[in-house]
C-alpha cells in the first residue's frame, strides 16, 4: 500500500479549489466532487511515514506526516467534504466551491503537518477560509459575525505563533509531537489550540458565527475548525489533566443554553461545543482507550452533527426559518428530511445501534477505568441533556408538535442524497463498530454491546 509519489493531501484540495474557479456549471461541481475522492484514494494507497521534508529559512519542515492518528482525521475530513459538496449543489457560485475546498485543504494541512510552522500556516488558512464561508451568507448579521470570527481567530493565531516562536527559541526544534510543559511558550500553544476548540470563555465566536453562515457552509464549519483543534490537542497534549475538567465544563454548560434557545441552528451550535467536551475529556485522560474514544467520537460527531445541520439547513431552505416557535408539522411534506433528522438525533443521543452510542461508550469506559466517578456522573448527566435538546427538542419542534400551517416541498434531491449518506454512516458505525476498530490509532478490542 505504498504510493510511488506522495502528494500532500492539502495540495490536492488547493489545486481543486483553483480548478473550480476556472470551470463553470456542472463541470465545476463534478471537478469539486472528484477532489476528496482522489485525495482519499491517494491517502489510502500511501503507507505511514513522513513525506515532503524540506528546509526553509533554516527550518526543517515536514509537509506530510501520515500515521494512524492523522489518517482517521484525514479520512473523515475527506468524507464530509464530499457530502458537504453534494449538499451544496444548489449553489452555482464558483466562489462557494473554491472557499469550501480551501477550507478543507487547511483542515487536511493541519492534520498532516509534521512541524509547528507548517501547522501554523494551515491554521491561519483555516481562519481565512472560514471567515469567507460565513460572510458568504451576504447578510448584515453574517458579515458582522464573520468579522468578529476573524478578529478572535487572529488573536488566537498570534497566541499560537508566540508559543511556537518561544518553543523554537528554547528547544531549537519545530517538530510537532507531544509538547513538553517545561518548554517556554507551551501555555500559548495550549491556549491557541483551545480557542479553536471553543473552550469555555473562548467559545462565543462559535455560537455567534455558525448560525449566521449559509446552510451549506455550516456543514463544513461544524466539521473542520473544532475537530482540527481536537486533533492537535490529541497530538500535542494527550494526558494533560487540566483538559479533563475543561472538557467536563464544555460538556455541561452548553446544555442549558441549548434547552432554552429558539433558533435550532444555534441549538446545534451549543450542542457542538458540548460534544467536543467529551473528546477533550478523553484527550485529558490520555490513555490508549481514551484517545481511541476521543478520536472515534470526533469521527462520529462530524457525521451526525453535519447530518443535523443538513436537516435544519433543508428546513431553512424550504421555509426560510429555523426558529422552533415558527416551525412544526413539517413531517407531512418533508418526511425524508424528518427521517434523516431522527437518525442524527438518535446518533447524537447515543441510542444503541447508532454511532454515538459506540463512540461515547468508549469515552465513558475510559473515564470509569481511571476511577473518575464525578467526571463519569457529570458526563452522564450531560448525555441526558443531549437527549432532551437533540433527541426530542429539535425533531419535535421542526417536524412534529403543533401544526405551523407550513407546507413546504421535500428537500431537493441533492440534499436528500447528502443526508442519506451521512445517515447511512451513522447507522453503519452503530451496527458494525468493527469499521471504527480498524481506524483507531491504537489497536484495542472494541465491544460496545457487551457488559464487560
């Protein structure tokens, strides 16, 4: 399984973004779809190792470092890019496909960067691409949210750069591996990563920006920025005990906001923070079982969260609203969208035979194995809250409940196809967890449906 020539996955996406700018119509859309497919094929055929090692201004850069941890994130980023592009087919603007592919390129670049300098460059591209994606909604609120997003993430980028420079000055190395807390600058790197992860007090940009983005844009936003941060934390700070308590806070506090919020896309934004909290807890524990749980939950989360954002996007596309108080009864005319939403709700609620049950159980087992009873109980309570706002509130107010009198058409076929793809994966991971077992960074037994 060794490719003779290794193209950095990020480069493939950058070239794809440039290609979509040159093409129009159906050719542009087909070219965009081919990008994640080609990238997946090349990654699948490439052995683990470091590639693209170059020297730049005296720095040893590693543009592509492939190992099991990077590979699982690379695969899911490629898959969600494909599904997000299919969901976007109602867009005819070349800029949308170019920005989406550039955003995906940055996520791939962060994932496979073997040094801190390359990581920083892709980190900043991630910020710029996301800003344009949010602003593409072309409303006053979206432009304001995009500007605030940019300013916050520029500050986070400067914090990260400060940490990298101090780290290099002290150690003489920019290799991106586990980062020693004894090295100067580590706290700045830690906080720079944490901002993108939407830690408590650093999270407001997410719930401000994501609900204002275009309906297709939120599919990409929900996948790339926070999960790239989860990846770098797993790579650089696994076993940092403070992350356990940061993750617990993340899992709990958004639940209350999500239960009270009327805008269902904002409910999903708060929910996103809560679910990332479980991943952060796993990274903080740092055991092989916990890291497996964190990265597998990230994999599953990208699928079910994107599915729910797609479902709410389809509702908004057909009705012009995503306010719970203005919706209801849409199952009558949007039954397929309702079905996909229910699958996403079951997955995020950790219902058995759906993906969230498998991956959340891995984290809960890791917590129990470390005898962290309080953490286990708090995460269990947060899971109950998740069921209330995602398992009940979202599908009830959108598709069931009172009859709003709205009779929109079913979602367009391309949206249904994308939702069906994500829904299929949510079920597949739940009924066939061995699929995930083959992707885990550490080869450990995975038996979510046993009492052991």
